[in-house]
């Protein structure tokens, strides 16, 4: 069920909202999506990497197209990639998005054992600066995989700069809340938690402006 902020966001996101774009429990809240798109435009975030694909990929791609930007989206599920590819094609956004298939593999990061994207599939993404890193994957609903999104900030750290925006979804869950604390301590990120949006967002070494 949507709250008032989500309903307002759905109205604001029109006309991108289509009948084939339902939100579900695993999707960014409409109000959270609206917040991220505002950051893209306000701060001219032209180079974006998204961990996890879906409806958010379509919205991001559309916003980036409007400012001459481009999105790289990482997804572990081949079937979900095809579904996202179809959504992008229907909105004529395919040329603005690169979909990268990266299967999940078990790895140890620090003192954590996690399932994360195969590094061999995504190492080349570190060759270019990243203005926006949106972490909404891999799936982490299962308590056994509660910190599977932890490697993202450390892996992409070499491609981030002081004006890069890092966003983590689902911070209402204990795993993501723990990840926020670890990223701040280990990666120099200054993250602000937006409880109503269920996300945390911030930059390297400074709070910066977030609307």
C-alpha cells in the first residue's frame, strides 16, 4: 500500500508510469525513485551504475537521457535481464542503457562471506568515473544473505569521486542498516538515512546537498 508521499511521487513521475510497470515489495518505493531522479537532474549525475534491474532501470534511463547521460545496469538473473530489456525497448531507451549479466558467486570480503556479482564480469566498469551508484541488488531478503550487498561500495570505490552519489535501498532491514555503518567506517562515505524512503544516500567525505 502506498503512503501519501508515494502517491504524490506517482503523480510526479507521470507520464512514465505505465500499466506494465507494477511496484512490488522488491521495488524501490515511488517516493524513493522520485528522490533519486531529482538528484540526477539537480547534480547532473550523467554516469550511473545500478546493481539490480527492473522498473527503476527504466525511470533512471529516461532521466539520464534527458541530460545526455548513460546507465550501466548489473543483473544476475538472465530472465530478469530480458524482461528489463523488453521494458527499455518499449520506451525507446535501449541505446541509453547497458545491461550486464553478472552471475552471483560466493566470496569473502573482510570478515563477511557473501554472494555477490562475479568480479570478472564487472571489473571493466571501474575504468570510467561513476557519478551515481545505486545499490538495489543482489536480492537480500533471506536472512542468510542479509549483507550480500556489502561489497558494492568497496568494489566501486576506485571509480567514485567526491561528488559521486551512493544510494543503498532497503535500509529498514537489519542487513542494510549494518552495511550503512560499515560503509561509513570503511569507505569514507557520509550517508544520510531517509527512513520514509527506506534508503540511505551520501557522498565521499562530506554530507553534500541532498533534497
